[in-house]
């Protein structure tokens, strides 16, 4: 299991019986890691939490306008917070779709 890079703001490791997925900033990855599938060009948008586990539909209310705008996502959840990764080329249309749906956008401090 790889260790997170020093000073990494965002790092997620998920292991199942069939795969190991690591989500981290691109600058933590070498140019062409041998034998490793890498998907570059994502930006993370943080949903400010924490949200109680009994609260339903939080992530769905965020994803619905993105789906309607035909914007692909990759979601990562922690105990307190949800992150939605969006391709860099789709980031501005995604933010416009979220604002149009009534979501308040706060700050720029999302890890890339």
C-alpha cells in the first residue's frame, strides 16, 4: 500500500478483492508509472459537511444537475465529507450547473 506524499492535501485509497484505487493530486504521480492505469485531469469539489447519516439526498441533489448537464463525475466520500471529482475541461460548466440548481459555491480551495 503506497504512503501518501508529504504535504498531500487529498489522498484516498480504496482496496477491494479485485482492485486498488488511489486518488491523489497529479503531482504525486510520476510521468508514466509502469503498469498502472492513470486518469489525469480531474478537479475535486468539496461538499461542505459534516452531514448526518440520517440526512438523505445530499449527494443526489449535487449530482442531479451535473447529470442533467452531461458531466461525468467520480465521487469519494469520507466520514464527514463528500468530494466530487470533475474533469478539468468540464469544471466551469459544472460550477454553472450547480449554481443554477441553487448550490452555493464557496472558495477556490479544492484540491486538484
